[in-house]
C-alpha cells in the first residue's frame, strides 16, 4: 500500500465514523436533511485531514475502492439519493439496488 492509499483509507474510515455518529446521535437532523449531513461530515473530516477539494472527490474514491460493493453500497445509495452521483441525476432504482446490495452483503457476512 503506497502513502496515498494509506491516507485515503484513513480518510474513508474517519468519514464513515463521522457520518455514522451523525446518523446515530443526531437521527432527527439526519432524517430532515441527509444531503447536508453528508456535506458536513465530509467538511469536518476534510478540514482535519486536508485531503480533497470537494465531496465529488470522495465519491470517486469510494467508487474506485477495491471493496466498493461490500463496504460502500449503502453509502453509494445515499449519495445517489442526495444527488451526488451521476451528475446530479437521481436514479431511485439505482439507489434501491445499492441499498439491497448492502443488505445482501450483510446476510453473506
């Protein structure tokens, strides 16, 4: 693993932890505005690690990650739902398929 891969892994772990904590401890806030919670989680971690220019960079990182389907399928569904993928075209069927993939992966584990 090269130095940039290691930094990407650290960023992804911290981003996922921050988003998870937001969802768990601020459930009502998350339900009211999922897109804002995604952006805020990204900004908090990115300000700390100074890794990316904008949230689209993390979307690309997640899509290219070797464990994309297993680790990030539900997050990708959330990104699709909030309009951060496919150039802001929201494909609700794709969202549903990604959430279902997350459930399928959970059952396999």
